[in-house]
C-alpha cells in the first residue's frame, strides 16, 4: 500500500468517525432534557474557552478561518485536478478524500457544539403571560410604548440623512449590551458573554442580505457593520444570544428584545422599538383602530419615517445574492428542527388572532394570544398596581 492509499484509508476512518458523531448528536438532541444539559456543559465549555480566545483578538477570527478554509479547499481541489490530469489517480483521489474528511470533521464539531441548543428549553424571562393583561391594559401598555418611542426618536442626535448618530463600533456596542445580558442571572444563560465583531466582509454580507452570523464553536458573533443603526444594534444583541447558546431564531430575537427594551440606554431601547413597533401597532389595530390611526400619523410626522425609509432604500440597493443566502439558511434552520425555516425570524408567525362572529351592528371583536416578544414589550410598558 503506497502512501496515498494509506492517507485515503486514514481520511476514510476520520470521516466515518465524524459521521458517527453527527448521527449520535442528531439522535441525542431529540431529547429536550438531555439537550438542555448538553448545552449547559458542552456548548458553554466551547464558549468559555474558545470564546475567550476570539474575544481577545481585535479582529474577526471567523473571517480569518473562513479565508483559510476557502484557500485550503481551493488548493486541494486544484491539486486533485492537476494530479488526475496527469493520471496520478491515487494522488488526486487522496486530495479529494482529505477535503471531504476535513469538511465532515468541521461539520461534526459544529453540530456537537450547536445542535443541542436548538432543542433546549425556552428562555426563562420575567414577563406577563397570556391572560395576565386585559385588552384595556394592553392598550395602556401600547400607549406608554408609543410615548417612549416617539420621545426617544425626537431626542436622538441625527446625521444629515436623518439617521441616529452612533459612534460605537460593533465591539463597543457588544460591551454595552453585555452589561444588559449580565442582568439575566438564571443558570440557563452562560456566565461568559463573548464580544461581537464588525466584519471586514460587510459589503459581501450586504449583498447576501445578511446582518449577522455566529460561528458558535469559537463563540464569536459577527455583525454587518454597514447595516442601518437600529439593525446593527439589534443584530449585535441577537448574535450575542446565539454565542451564549440560544440558537432558535425566535428565542434569540426574544432575549435580544428583552435585554434591549429593559435598558436605561435610550439608543439600545430604541433599536428594539424600531424592530418591533409594528408588533405593538398590530395589536392596537385590532383593539382600537382610531388609536392605531393616531399612532401611525404621529410616526409619519416624526424622524422615524425618514429613518425607516433610509433603511428600506439601503436594503433594496443591496441583496444581489439574497436568494443564495436565503436558500441555504432556510435549509439549515429546517435541518435543525425549525419547521418555519427563515420564517422563524418573523414574530408575526408566533401570535394567534381569533375573530368573533359579527354582532347585530356588524362589529367584530378579537381574541388575541400574544407572542412572547409582544409580551416582553407589554411587560416593560405596563405595571400592575
């Protein structure tokens, strides 16, 4: 057996062991209790070790690793093609098996760190539950929310384009947000919170219509530094949630909303409001259409409208490769048990509205089961006496 044959056998054994690990993780992660325990041990161990390493670096380790991986893969492919063209079949096939074994190993490590977190318990948060608030109390919460939202919108310093001035880098934002995360003292949450990084490849991220990406084995959250201010802030909080072992997209949105909306920092709070003001307005539209029209009028007269239009124009001018990222992200999420795929980002999929039959005057009332994010906002803006 020549050296290339021996390497192929070695590569095959390594790939087989990695596949066995992948299958084992997939099977075991179906158990919620086991997944919770695995997240608090295995996933947290990755974060508390490699996360500290990535946080210590002033640049995105993920981007460096991706660059190395791409160059290495291209090198192996070129090497294999050249060898096969010269009829050096053992050498060429050996290069391909090395590439396959490496890819499968990386996938197995990623899944060991990540897959359990997709089937853990829901994040514990101190919020109202459905039935705790009457519809009148919900409307009062919405009114308080809108008052704070508009007050902050007018008070923020803005640039010549009408966008809020934000002099914080992504890493500086993550340090501010980490202080909010530290207020979550339940053992469900990892005690170590890695830093987020702005990406050098932000222009490419914009063309992929991506705002953030977290490679959990190294505990590093990466954020598109080109994104509009409120997207950038909220996504930093969202990706940091992933780096702490909160993997389901709706849960990462939920916890990010909770820490931002309860912050005393108006810019952080405003980012959550910009992302989810529509979820409060959706409730107002059903319960009090006149108030809903009043809120919309005030928003349209405020700096919020200009800022929202700027963000819309920005994303419409990007996204050349949107369909590619959407396709693979959708497959990835469904593979990890998120049946809605990329629909799991949309909080509108997590509330239920049941209309009544029209009364004698044709009026319809609504029974509403609020989403967890709507409940977070209601909790922040309504306090029972």
